[in-house]
C-alpha cells in the first residue's frame, strides 16, 4: 500500500522504521533497490505522480527493503530488468560439457 502524498523516499523511510532498521541501513538498502530497479530519479516524486510501471517498482521495493539480498545477491550483480527473456549464448545451452 502506498500513500499518494508521500514521495518514494518517504515510503522507504516509513517502511524502514516499521522494519526496525537503522537509518543508515535503510538508506543503503534503498539506494541499492533504486539502482537495481532503475527508478532512482523518482526518489523525490510523490506516489500519486508516478506512472504505473514506476509505482509497481516502488511496490516491489518496499517489502524488499528489509532483505534486499533477495533481489540483489552480492555475487550475482545487478538483475536483468529489461523484461526480455534470457537467450542462452552459444555453448550455454544447459548441457554440461
């Protein structure tokens, strides 16, 4: 649930407090989620001004704030958010060699 009058940053701050996170931990997780989901430029935008896709990113990011490693595993790097299906490269077809 989002509140139209709150910005994306406000939402993350509110949820961080609800999760009992320290300010720095919540800020670090928020920065990672903004980068991974590609909507950092909307940090100061009110929820009622977001497009449907960006609002979906906010809705996805809020429950992940307390455990961003679910989306951002340390070794995996940034997830593919392009929406395109993965196509294996030659030699990557799933068979062991």
